[in-house]
């Protein structure tokens, strides 16, 4: 915490790997280095039965070089800087590990670490602050500066959007949302990610769960510039399309990507062929209507309406995009369109459900859908009990928050299968 508990010491690995790590190896490392939650957690889900893969050597042009001085010290309390976001506007545990992004790691009992652009950052709530405001620390000041990091992070977190105002509007529009808002601690915010990074994260997501997606995205990220190690996790800047173009389908298949390997290689090729480059083309989609954005994204191999809606919502300013999967379908038939209960999801019904969410919640319907989804998770009960418990004991509330965060993260990782 700011002025109380600095994050774990940072350190470089003895030598940076010159090869593409196997997924099995990464999974073993993740189990070995993940810091334990502050209280006894639910049992971790079993690891997927990946086969051992031979270690692949990345092309020399792809080998990231260490651009930092090899001395990352633990962040002092004075290094943490406040963001204008109380817990009610940003709850880290219900925003970062819940399926929007797969590149942030829980590196301490109450903080998360990830990469935004070239900035290696940790975020935490100030438990000593009644509002639980969020603070950040920049771990690689030698390669970037705090002012730039603050600007990029504010954009990433959609700071300009008032969650309180949205929740008031959603509560007036929908009884189920009002029920959740009365018991929920708030802070479930939609992120504004880099479009290139978002595309390739969600190409890894089809018929997959969050734990496996994180491993695959970690493999892709390892082709980017190495930024540092925090809490036992290596962090990289996400690779450019140029770097990704040097990765072969065979390499990805041998690393465990399966049929997704073809999608990734094909998407890189198409994006590189866009006038001005793929990054510029993707960014230009932010100015289009949602239907045009979905159609444009669906030219990429492996991208259908659901994945396109995820990319649109989480990176292209399409706040009313509704990614309809089995989980959202269940929510819709339970609360919005009960007359559809017992029917099967079809392309026609997909559109009807999206329109129903927008009709009820308006231009930020995607934000409302996100909260309704979280409200269906079994671990949401822990958050509800926690809110009541805090009125009785401040210390108990802090411990409860940490238990709830750990429970929610495990619950989401275990239960979400993205189809």
C-alpha cells in the first residue's frame, strides 16, 4: 500500500530465453511463482493435459534485447502515484482478471501488474484510504516516464467515463441491475486496449478458458521487448505486427495453439496488407458504426461476430457492443427475454439479444452486460457478504476484500469457457 506495504522485490531472470517457451513449461512456472492469496483459497483448477513440446528457437530477428539497466529495485512507497479512481469507479479484482484482457497478473495480495504500451505498471487500492483509491507505480522509468505512463494508463482505464453515472442510469432501466447495484461494491470498468493486442488476445480465446488463454497470450507476448520481472512473472511489450510476421504456423502449433495458429498467422498477413498498416487500420475502426466495425473485423480468420464484438467493446470504443456467448445467452433468457428460454442461440437470435441489451441500457450497454455477467458468478456472493461485513469491522473488511478478490479470480478462471 502507499506508505505502508511496497510490492514484492523485482528482479531479472539470470538470462533471457532465446526460444519460445512451451506451454507446459509456462504452466509449471506459473504454478511455481504465483504468490499465494492472503487466506486459504479454493483449490486451483487442474492444469489442461498439454503434451510436452520441444523448445522452439525464435528467429534471431525476434529475440528481444534487454533495453533496461539490470537493476529493478522494489518500488518505494513514494513511487506510487494516485489516479482519480476510488474503488467504486475501479475495482481491480472485477476488472483486470475477468476476461477482458489476459496480460495482467496478480503479483501481490492486493495489487496487479501488467503492461500498457511500453510501460510496466502495478496497480493497487489504498486500503488506508476510505474510498480505496487506486495508485500506480512505473517499474521501468529508464525506458518511459511517469507522466506518459499516467496518460496512457488513464486512456486504458477509460477514466473519462463516470461509472457512478452509468450505474444510476442502468438501475433506473433494469430491476436486476438495480438489485446488483444495491449489494455490489462497484468498480466493474470496461478497458480501452490497444486494438492490435486485443485482436490477438481474442484469437486465442475461441473454445478456451481464461487460464489457457493467458498461457497462449504469454507465448505471443514473449516475442515483444522484455520489460522486467515482477512477482516472478516476466513482462513484455506486446510485439509489433512486423515481429509477429516472423512467427510461423508450425512454431505456434508445436507450442500448443492448435487450429488457432493458422488464424494468428493469417490475421497478421491480412493486417500487414492494409493501407498504412494494420495498426492504423484497426484504430480507424473507432470512428465507424458498430455494424461496420463487426463486418470489418470478420474479414480476419478466426473472427466471428462474438469475437468481433469483444474486440469492438474492449478496444474500439463501441461501448454498446454485446459479445453474446453461452453465458450472456443465459443471462438474456433469464432476465431480458425469458420467452426465449429453452431455445438455441442462432445468428438471428444473436442480433435480437444484442438489440435487447441496447434498448434497455443504451449506448453503454456493453458495460451493463459486464456487470450482469459478474453478478451470476458464484463468488459474487463473497463480495456481497464483504460489503456488509465492512460496516462491522474495518480490518475484517480488508481481509474480506482480499478473500473475495482471490475467490472471484479463481472462479472466473475456472468457469469461463469462451466460445
